[in-house]
């Protein structure tokens, strides 16, 4: 059982790092929306391409389309924090019990 425990612990750690990285990418996207960056810059395009598949459905779901304020990055950040607190912590505790 310790192999499954180690696997779950490693999976939780990798998931935590991936969610943290994505959280910072979403923050960078929000900061970039305040300025007018060059849309042909490869870094700006990468940030846009990696965040738009998540932000677009949230943007369609939110009722604040007419106000001009995009709250979708905030919603995505809350979801990421929830996933880190619930899923990652649950996987870590399950891994500790299996060891």
C-alpha cells in the first residue's frame, strides 16, 4: 500500500505546483488586461492561449457582461484556491494514511 500512498503524495504535489503555476498565469493575464500589450508578442499570446479556454466559459456564465468589468479571472482564482485546499489536501491526507 505504500506504493499507492507515495503515488498519491507525488500526484498531489504535482497538482499543487500545476495549480500554483496556473494561478500566476491567470494573475498575469489580469494584469495584462489593464495595459495594452502587443498582441503579437509571443509571451502575451502564450498567456492568452493558455488562459482563454478556462476564462471564456466562466465569462459566458457570469451575468456581468454589460458592466465592462471582467470578473472571470477572480472566479477562476477562487476555483483554483478551492481545488488546492480541497483536492490537494485530501490527496495528501489519503497518501499519509496509506503509508
